[in-house]
């Protein structure tokens, strides 16, 4: 995932395409050039892992009700000032437990998971580990999903696509260019949209999240433009989640996002033509549930990141009228994680 230059190499993994000199690292801090070879310092070094409900990613329309084994390594190619996982994503030096890809898949099976999710930080920066693990997982009949900022090259997508079943692509501030520059140290947002289009081309099922931050990332025009782009380029059935911000990291001076703000943005997205629009981080909110757009039946009932009740047919269609609800990975579908009791 790199090409050699006269002086150093160019990394072709994320959209920054860092030029890295001998003895130096890229912006992500974990890809270092030694003796003319670009090395990953996080291959097999697992910083975080847990068995999660797939809804936590959030993936509401892929293998709903299943358990997924989540893993991550240290560091990231973004510098979000509001990062929930900053203790891991912003590490200067990676840490973790040494695990080979086969070990990770074995752990996933031990914890009764149907698949694996590469998440918490940014899977692009540990792409080789994700690739090798995902290949083994597929051989074992398990699925693979990314939770990603989407800032990856088409070459990176081509590399992982044969083993990647679904991806959650996380926007912040509705993709506002200045927001990305000022609060995330990201020079441009266009590569994210290019990556989304390429994922669709490669057959990766996509859901999108959008973090709304009061005062600095709450612009209706940006949401309207983003939702319209999704409808035109990915399709009206593409699930979109609006997630609430909680004061975190370098943004503790800002207030939490109220439910009313999310509802305002949800309406904008629906008016733009999107059918499945959800709220996130507001437990008990009605927009956590999946309703059939044809007959209005509550096909899936959730509470926060947990499935409360699955009424879907085995093929993922509406049980009342048979309408296609754009459910992918139905063969892995479960009735819930068993982690929450009502």
C-alpha cells in the first residue's frame, strides 16, 4: 500500500497520501519507513476488543440482532477534538496485546459472535491486520464490518472489499469543510464521498452516521446537501444515523446535543428523500426503531444500541406486508444480543 519515490515513499492507504522520509512516520504515527520499507507498528497489536451488539456500530440494517467481535489498534489519521476514544486514537506510541489474525477469529467464535467489526479507532490505519483477519473470518463463515471515517483511497477499498461485507461511515458536522479543517485537522472532505461511491461500486453495504455538535457543527444547509448527495449517489434506502454529541476530550465546554436538534436534522434528511433515518445516543427515542415505509409496521424495536424485539421475516422483509426493508446479511440475523432484558 505504498509507492517508492526518489526520497522516501508515498503511502497509498489513506487519502492524505503522506510522503514519508527514512526514519519518519506518516500523520497516523504508525506507518514508519525503515531501510526503504514502510512498516506498520500496529499489526497484531490490539488496543481494544469486545463482543458488541451489531447495533452499537451502528448497523441497523446489516445482520440485525447479531453479536460482533470488535477490535482496534492505537492511533488514527484524524485529530478530532471531540473524539470519544481519544485515549486510544490519539496515542503517540501504540500499545496493546499481541494477537495474530487467527487468534482474533478464534476469540470471536469463543464469544459466540457472528462476525467481526474493525472499529473504535480507524481501521484504515491497521488495514493489513484487518485484511488478514477478515479473510480468515470469511473462510469461517463470519461477516466483517468497518466503522470508519471514510478517509481512504480507492486502492485501500479494492484491497479490503473482497472480505468486507458492510461499513459504517462516520461524518461529523454534516461534512462541513471548515469544520473538518478546524476541529479535525482534515484538509478536505471530498475523498470521503469518493470512498462511499467506490464502496457501493464494490458491493459493500453502507450505513452512514453524522455527529451533530451544538454551536459548531449544527448547520441545516450542510445536512440538506449531505442527505441529497446520499439519496442521489447511494440510494434513498441508505440508512442514515444522526448521533448526539456529549462533552468530551477538548470539547468539554460545549453542551450535549438535545433530542430536538436531532429531530430537526432527521426531518431535513427525510425531506431530501431518505427513508431510513435514525437517532443515536438518545436512548428511548422513537427514531431508534425501524418502521416499514409501506404499511408503517414496527419491524424492529430497539433501546439504545440493543435490539428489543425483532419482527422481521427471515429474509429481512416486513412481516406484515412483505415490503423490502433493505436488510443485508439476513443469514446472520439474530433476535437480539441477550445483553439487555426487559
